């Protein structure tokens, strides 16, 4: 190991990096190294090899240079001798971009990480930011929301982001989106607001992305319509300024979801109709499938079942194959809700139990509170009130932790009323559909 730090200093820096990311020693080892080995490294009792250092740096999303370490035959010195437009950086970024379009998120992340490391030691700040942004996007696409949010938050303070408002706005928007997907709605709103402020004087496509992130976070957190409508109006005014049909479709989709969340079904339906006309399925098939699932969820939220089965059929044909873990969770939650709304609580229970007991799909980051809530509703419909009350209490706690305060209050209400009647599905405690 070529280094400017001692083994003890390296261990202290490694421990600081790990703790700042709230990772355990076992998690940092990632199945390759034991927790005790990581402990020995952090205490300075073991000397890491260059391969170990590279692995740990990748696990933590940092460069070994942050620990004062140079690996692979003093690569830093070699790269600093290169021109700032290092061809290695450019090549890695091009390959990462190709992998991204091929939907090979793992390869895109790996090439972008190498580009980031090379750009950093070559002193190319803009490409360093660009590469890290691709890493964050790839992790988001793979449903690693916490890591994507952390990287996006960090690069929003990057030297390149401080010099270039577009880079900062994009970083903040991604931080908001990743935090929302990862059930950290308070942070999603905070970063969304910062993105909107940063993007105020930027081109419409950048501003629209920021405002959409904020509107989505506010809607999901259950904020009032008066607060959200200010930003919805901004989005509506930006639609004529967007040259790409797909971009207009994304805005209409966001407005439609916000309208449904506010209880305005007619406005929601109209905006989703517009979005369906403007979105380009060939551009992003996974997004197109998510659009159908989103509309199904909106209709279920407002007590509708007409057409929901077909929407879920369309989305399930692809999302079970090309979707990430979160896509599968959201899809199955919608299927469970439809079963409950159409009088089949036993089927609902079967679906959500499968989710909650799955080591991946049961991840709290994937809106586990909703799965617990749906299970409570199914138990209530089956007349199993004591079990249902337990589920409502669990759901309320998870909703509170996520920042879904409106849903938390509803869960507490269901808990206090002791399952008198299923308010969301139209099913009474005997499992019969109410007329």
C-alpha cells in the first residue's frame, strides 16, 4: 500500500467513513470480508492490500485518496501527469452512458465509478461530478435509494455544482427523488425546495424537473392542496415551454397525481389522459409501465376500481421482469388493494404476507408501512380485529417515520375505531362488499 497515512490513521478514517454512512462492519465487508477483519483494519491491527482498499472505497462510495491512500502503483501520480481531458475518463463515461441506455445499471455504475476516480486525481472537477451523478442514477435505477440519495446530496455541494447552477439543481432534484422513493419524505421535501430555488432562472426542462420533485414529495407526504397548487401552477405554465412531448407527459403525469391526491378525480383523469398521449413508450418502457401502475393506484386511492385490473395487467406484464424491487412491491400492493376492494380479503392477505416475509421486498425503504396497512385492512375485513389493531399500530409508526403524516393519522383513526368498518375498501368486517 502506497500511502500518506499510517495504518492507524487509515483505520480511523475508514471508521469515520463507515459511521457517517450508518453501516455496520459486517455490512461494509459485503460478504467478502468478515466484520472482525474490518474491525482489525479500523484498529490498525491489520494492513489492507490495494484490492481491499479499492473494495472498501467502492462499498462506501468514496475515493481512496480521501483516506490519503494511493493504490495500483501510484495511479494518482500517473493520472496527474495526464492532460485534464484524460481519455480514460472520457472513455469510461462513454461506456457508462452506453450501459445506461442498455439498462445495464451495474455496468453503468462500475464504469462511472472508475471515471470518477480518474477524474478526481486528474483534477477534472466537472467530469468528476458528472461521473458521480451517473453512479447515483444507476443506484437509483437499481432501487438502492439510500445510497443514491447520499451521493446526490454530496455532489450538490461539489465544486462543480457550486460553479454551475444546472449541476447543482440536477443533484438536488435527484436527492429529492431518491429520498422520496426511499421513504424519507421530510428530506425529499427539503431537497426539492432547494432544487426549485436553485433552478429558478434555469431552462424550463431543469426547472420542471425540480418542481416535479417537490410536488411529488409534498403530495406523497399529504400536504394541503393550497401549498401544492402554487407549484402545480408553475408546472402548468411550463408545459408550452417544453419542446419534447415526453417531457410534457412527465409534467402532466405529476399534475395528475397531485390532483388525485387532493381528491380532484376529474382533473386527475384529464391530466393522466394528456400524459398518456405525450409520453413516448419507446423512450422508456419501464416508465411507461410505471405510468399505468400509477394511474391504478390513483384510482384505488379515490375508491375506484373501474379499469384498475387492466391497468395492473398491463404494468405487470413488464415490471415483474424489467422492474426493480420497489416496482414489484408497489405493483403487488396495488394488486392486494384491488383484491380487497373487490371483496377478496383472503387473497389480499396472501399477497401482502408474501411481501412482508420476503427478505428483499419487505425492506422498510420500500414503503413497508403500506404493506402493513393493507394487511390490517384485510384482517379487519376477515373479522380478525385484535390482529388488525396490531397491524394498524405498526403501520402508523412506519408512516410517521417516513413522513406520511396523513396516512399515519388515518392508521391511528382505524386503530381507535376498532375496525368498525373498512373505510378504504368498502368491505365490512364480515368480508362482504358494502352497497
